[in-house]
C-alpha cells in the first residue's frame, strides 16, 4: 500500500499560469521610464522572465535513494477489540528540480486518482507500507508503479508549463519593445539629431541588399543617470556597412593573387575606400576614416559610434588583445563595432573556433548576438565598468592566405 499526501489537488495549473501571464502587461507598464530607456532590452526581458517563467518539474530518477527501513503499526478492529499489527515502512527519496508548488496544481490532463507522496524541500518521499513478511520484488514493483504514475502527471504539468513559458517570453519581449517605443516617441527621439548617412548616387554597381533612406543616429543614454539622448549608429546602417565589408571580403577571397600580396594597411585602406563609396556624412564626404590608432571609425560629437579593427591572426591572444583595445574606445551603451580578422595561414575553421572561444571567455562578454555563421559571428559585450551599457561586436573573418604562409 502507499502512504503520503495527495499530489496535484490544491489548485488549477491553467488558472495559476494565466493569472501570472495577465500580470506581465501591468508589470512592464510600471517599469521606470529612465530605467527602461537606459537598460538593454534583453536585460529587462531576462529580469521579467525570471519573475514570470516557471521552472518545470524534473524528477531525478537516477538519484533515487532508499531511507532506512522502519517499523510501523496499524490498528484494526477484530470483532469488538482493537488489534495492533506490526508493519514495515519502506521510503525512497526522489530528488527533483523545478518549482515545488507545481506538485500541488492539477494540470489540464489528469485522471480521477491522483498519486500520493510527500514533498520535502527538493525531494519527493514515496512510501510502501505493508506486512512484515514482504516480497522485495513486490515492494520495488509497487514503488516503481507509484513513481511512474507521478511521472505521468509531471509530464502533463511540464507540457503546460513549457507552453506558458514560450508565450510569456514572447509577451514580455513584445510588451517591453512596445512600451519603450512609446516612451521614445513621447520624448521625441525620432527627431533629426544630426549625422545622417545616405547612399551616394554614384556608388559602385553592385547594391547592398538593404533599402536605406536618410537616417540619423539614434540617441542612447547612460544607465546611471536620468535619460539623456546620445548618438548611436542605427542598426540598419550598421548592417549596411557590414554588408559592404562582407562583399569586399568575398571579392578579396576570390582574388588570391591580388590579396596575397597586400598588407594589413593596404587591405584596410581598400575597405575604407569602398565604405566611403557607399556612404557619406552630413558635413563631410567621408564618414568612415582612421586616426592612426583605430582602423575604421565613425565619430559624432567627439565620440566613437562605430569602430572596426583589422587584425592579422597571430594566435588566440589576438582576440582578447583586440577586444581590450576596442573596449577602451567603445564606452557607450548600444555602440557598434566590428573585428575584421585576416587569416593569412592555417585552417580557417579551426582558427574561427579558437577565436569564438576567446570572445566568450572575455570578462565583458554577455551573450552571443543574432548572427552565428562561418561568415560572421555576433557578440554582445558590456562596456568597461558598466554591465548595462551594451556593445554589439560583429566578428568577420577574412581568409587571405599569403604567397609564402608562415604557420598560423
């Protein structure tokens, strides 16, 4: 026989999940405006997900342990007399992860006979109680049957929880984005704030597959102070610039006789020529330039809003050294950067793997970005000393072997 409390009987799981789901909109609406504008959207979403996403139950069946076997008694009536019968109590502990409250909530799929067990911390206690002369195989079979029944209910619960989590994550992202857009609109951030970039009418014959209008830099802000607009390169222009770089990378890789004889500065200058052949600034014909310290950059109001660093692969240390250099310049949240890696020797796939590992090992790494292919791998970093200020870094490899390669 089994012993313990009935599980999944103290509330309705669907009603509980729906109640939490409906609170998302009000929670986002109550978020402080300056915090909303100065904290990266992904960070806000992660905080809200911690609040509204539910940890599903997972039984650790490999971690089951048996408690010491104990004696027990049961009192029965034999005609007019009460008789105590000695019994054996076998208890096993089943570790689990997830929200223990889920053991109390009935899923939408269920049977009339709910399983029984006792929840103690992060363990589930299952019992078999029977006569002294018991068959160990029958005891084990009974415990396995109990566990199988509980697992069935857990599976029903988990299916609902996963559906809720997926919908809640989508609702959170949509609500945060929508409210941030409303707040930005209310603060007139769509006004023209300088430094538009437009495509030259005499650009090269190939076209960047992004439709561009006259665009001005967005304004971002410091997270530690009330909202104050600051310039930042628009995502569409960032992607357009990277597309030009990608096109030139492909052209160089298809012309090994030419590229193999070019040095790092020559390649950099060629990229600058093509970038400025497609974009221009409001006040000057050339919006992309170099300062001698940085390979490719855009400046607004004495600030860098785009930096591209060109580096030849000289071993794994190339990546952290270059990232440290980039992060000294990129101190604004939501600033854009690109690390252009020239692979002159070695196996590109192996070098890419080593380089990506070094990106993720850097102390300022937050997460991978949108693109993750052999042609480009994106990362999100935080500025030095401020985890809320995000920096987008596109890692773009160039396979440009030299005529006389020297070990990579």
